[in-house]
């Protein structure tokens, strides 16, 4: 694996066959078993790439926010060629931190609200206000049934399908 510039992140595809490395000027895709470079893509010039996932070994998904970081779109890119395969605009506020589900079908964004989007349509599935400004990006459970966000004082777990608050745990206290 020779990415070429300083790495800021690395991710495995959902099936573990593709390793994605992220640098300041390039995202590259590698065969995880052999280390052979599969392809790469440069960041989007029309916005900031905030999150990515390789749910399928052939396609990478990027959440790209526009200049004011409020509106976004999900870009699909071919892993082997870096060619764009299309984009889906998100309906609603996509600012803050973001994480795709492992299967790439949903996207969670958090800032003052937690919003879960359907990636295929770009529409929010559900949205909930967060009581404080949560500083950590949302995370998905391995099976995709839960979404968690963490803040300065608590960690909150939500049902990924309904947005129902499953559990709240105080950072320095007892769970509720």
C-alpha cells in the first residue's frame, strides 16, 4: 500500500475485500488481501467530502457538502476507475458529522439534530433534536439496527429504523 501523501483515514469495505485510504489530495482503493491498487479518485472540487463507505466492492459512496456545509449529496464512484456513477441530492439539513451504515443504504448526520437519510432517495427517514451539541460523529451498530451519538455529557443510542431513543448513558454517571 503506497498512498503517496499523508493519510487521514482508512476504511475496509463491508465485506472486507477493499481497503480505502484517504489523504489530503486523493482517496485510493486497494485489494485488501494483496495490496494491489484498484483505483482512486480526487476530492470533489464543488464541496467538502465528509464521509465515505465502500459497501459494495465495486462502488464507493461519498457524502459531499456544498460550500456553506448545509446541503449535501451522496456521490457514487466506481472503485476500479474512479469514474462518477451519479449523485443523489439530500433533502434536508446534512451539516455536522456523518457516517454511512455498513451496507451503504443509510446515512446518519449529527450536529444539533440527528438525521438518518435513505441514500437511494436522499430523503430523511427520521430526525430528532439533540439536547446539546454532540461533538462526535454518529456510529452504526454492526447489524445496522442502532445509531449512537456521543456528546460532552452523555451517549445516546437510537433505533435506526424508527429514531426511538433506546438508551441514554451519562458519561460520568449512571445509565438511564
